[in-house]
């Protein structure tokens, strides 16, 4: 076994928009950025179709943007955090333009702003219609390449945060290249920033890349950090139902430009549900599409409207997915399904991006800043990543540089060698887990489905016996979602419980969890399951 050792001032795990923004703003501190793939490849950031929400239209205001965000969040957003991101929105767009990022403009030079669900104004700053992520990442990567303070370590998977007594020592990982076995990388650093993205990959239907399975949440939990809001998984209403995994997205901006949602009978079912029809909040649309599917209907995006004559240029990514599936979106209906898209919960952070562990920071989707509450307003997440990327960097920069610490690597290296074996065998269990989470903890949950979900995950855990680090992380993260969903005995935002359809005042709070509370919580739920089983057998 070989091992490489690095000793930067800060190590950032994740090379998406959040991670790179933190990295660039940390100069002149010495920084290592760890990416799982080649920089920019297979990250949620590069796949982002929507853009950055910013109240820059002359009729719009920060106050309106704050109001829309709070209204969508259903009582659980932290207003201070919301104001922080909204007030910074025009600055982060300026920053991006300064490094050469090109946004869509009107002939008079003003921004060509898109409209997405639950926004009361056209407010989405975007690139080439549906290619914002690609363009922002292009700009950031160019900057990163010329930044002298940065070292990018690509194709590395992090196995653990090295921590002891609530003190961070760095991270340990390994090269993902199968041809170089047992090649470990130890990055000793007093400051670790997790910017690992979301967890859609634990669901059978998701827009997220395969590498987004909640790895950062698992790493942080194992290091002892507090998690929060784990039950809030946001489903996007319009995944392109072409039988692909991951499911390609059809951006909400298409509906913003007039596309309709219809079933196979050409009925606009959103019409009777919400006054904003196809531009209702995302949770309401996803839930109503789900209802249609439950009834046996198929659901389609209808872009055959006259305004879509140049669909190809306005939404080039979606167009190319459709053409590959042999569908001409200007003439034919596009089949869609709701898909796991964004995780609102995650590692609990304060207004500075700090977690409950000194030296451990989180930024982007992995972090739960309480900015989105129980339901995220579209395109607020890139904004959050960009604003918090700067905040986290500023906070770290304001702290004195710590003197070098002893490496504590040898015991870690042994453990993680064990963790990574039998990756191929794990595939079957990974699929079982993803399909269980989709069936039991998807758009609609209830006590019975949550208990079934827990039983199935425990069975997968028992049978797979620690086959792979990825599967172990997925099991752990699923359990946290199950516990959050079980404890939140109400419906709020994107958490819909068919056995508690109303929101309740007593749940106007966040549900925090940690590794230390996990076993106790699971035992409590299992007791409930046994009671339910007894009741069911008495009734039959
Ligand atoms: C979309 O383009 O519809 C997604 C935007 C987002 O998830 O914020």
C-alpha cells in the first residue's frame, strides 16, 4: 500500500460550485480541493439547468424575493439566512461576470430573466436557457486553474474525516481508479470544508449524479456532527421519463415560458389544484403528478405551443435529451415523472457555515442552513452555494493559522482498506435500497411505509454485511431520513404524510439528529413496528 500525504491550511471535499467558490475565496491560504471525478465531470453543479434567483428586475425587490422564499418554506426558514442570501444575490452575479461567466441578456444589455414556480417575478439569471451549471462551472474552473494557492486532487473518494475529541485533523481517502489498488491519500488539515452535494442517489428515480448519495452527511455524522431536517427531500416535478438512470431534468423554466402539464387525456390537472397552475410551488406540482400516476394516468410536458418554435436554441440540453429519445418537443408530448432532486436537510450549520464540530464546515447542498425551510424555492440553491461559499471562506480566513499537528493516519488507513472491498457485489443491495427509499420514503409517506422502509433497510444492512463504503453510507443516510420522516407526524412542504395531512403548530421546529441518537431512535421505531404488527394480527 502506498500513501500520499498533503498538509494544506484547508481541505475542501467537493469540486462543485460551492466547493470551488470557497476555494477561490480562501486565497492566500493553501488549499486542497478533493474531487471524486475529474474536475467538473458528473457534479450536480454542472448538471444544474435552472440558474441563480436574483431580484434584479426593475419591478422586483429583495423584499419580494424574501417573501416568496419564506412563503414557500412553510414556516421553517430562518429569515436572517434568507435575507443574507437574497441581499447578496446581485453581488455574486457581479463576481461571476467578472470572471467571465456569460449570462443570457436582452438586446438592451439587461438580463433575460427566467420565471420558475412560486416566484412572483421573472428572477432567474441563467445561461443558454438551460445550461447555467455548465457555464458557471466553466468560469470557476478557469479561475481555479490559474489560482496559485490551490491544489486540485482529482479522482479521490474520501473515506473518513480524521477527528478526535471533537477536533478535526483532516481527511483520508483513496484513488477511485480501480487499476491502482490500495493507494491512499491523507490530507492533514485543521479545517475541513464539506461541499459534497446532495443525496438523490439513494432514490431509484433522481436527477442527481451517481456520486450524490449523501456521502458528506455520512462523513460528518460519523465524525459526530449534528444533522437536521433530514426528512425534507425535494422532488422535482419534471424528470424526463425516458428510462434513463439518472433521470435527465426538464427545467422549470420551460413551464415558466408557457409549457403545460397534461395527462394522456389532454387534461390540465393543475388547473383545479392551484391558482398558479403549472407554476405552483414545486411540492404541490410533484405531489399532484404523483396522484395522477397513482390513478394510472401518464403525465406529459406539452411544449407544442407556438412560443416554443425555437425550443432547440432556448433549451438545448432538454432538446438534445428529447431528440436522443426520438421525441421532437415542438411537435410531441414529453413524458415526465417526479424525481428526487434536492435535499433540503443535511449537516446543521450556523450563519457562518460552521457545523457543531470545530474546524468542520459545510457549504452547498450538504449543509442545512435553514434557508429553504420545508420547501426550497427554485434556483435559490445556486444562490445559497455562491453566497455561503464566500461566507465560509471569509470566516476561515479570519481565524489564525493553526500550527501543524501530528498525523493520526496509520490506524485510519487499516480501517478504510477493509471498508472498500466487494464493490461489484454491493450493486444488488444498492439497487434494493434505492427502490425501497423510492417506494417507502418518496413523495408520499405514512407510518406503515416508513416502518416498512426501516425494516427493508435493516435487512439490506444485515445481508450485505459491510460490502462497500458507498452502500454503508447509503444505509446510514437512509436511516436518518426514515427517523426524521417518522418523527415529523404532519405534512409540511415537501414532506407529505398521508396519515397526517395537515401541518401542526407543534412541528414548527427542526428535527435534529446525530450518530449518537441513531440507535435509540431506531429501537423506538422498531417498538412501534411491533405494536403495529400486533394490532394488525389482532384485527385479521
Ligand atoms: C430547474 O431548473 O427546474 C431546477 C432549478 C432548481 O432546482 O433550483
